[in-house]
């Protein structure tokens, strides 16, 4: 493995870093596809090979990756999570953000 600075490791390689922010509106528990927005940002960047890092800033949100070939996959996952951690279950203490926000779901 090479050692040295990043400049030495990537000598002769063009490095591009692009950062974009976007917001989306959700309606409580459930999944929201952000695929089209991420694809638009990546396409507009002009970068064809690389890494796309998506950071979700909300404390009780999570990012789920799936191939999205069949919409029933998201519905099945939502059904499973609703059964695993039902809304309004008195066993969960965290309720400051509403009954549909549970840390265990995020």
C-alpha cells in the first residue's frame, strides 16, 4: 500500500468534488423516493465515474438503498416496519416529534 499525502497518491489524477443540497417533503411514516433528485444532481455534475454520498440530516430519518425494480418492495418494507415498531406503542419513550417518529424505525 502506498503511503504519502493525498496529492502524492493521486498524482496525475483529476479529482472533482461537488456538493449539492436539496430538501424533500414527507408526510409522516413511510418511504419517500429521492432517486430522481439524486440522479438529476449526479447528471448535472458531469461526473461519470465516482462515488455519490447522500447524507440525511434529520435525526430520525434513514436512507434505504434498493434497486427499485418493483414498487411492492417498498410497500412490503413499510408494512414490516409498521408491525415491528407500531405507531403509538406505549413501550417507546421518544415521542417529542410525534407518534410516527420512532428512533427504532430510523
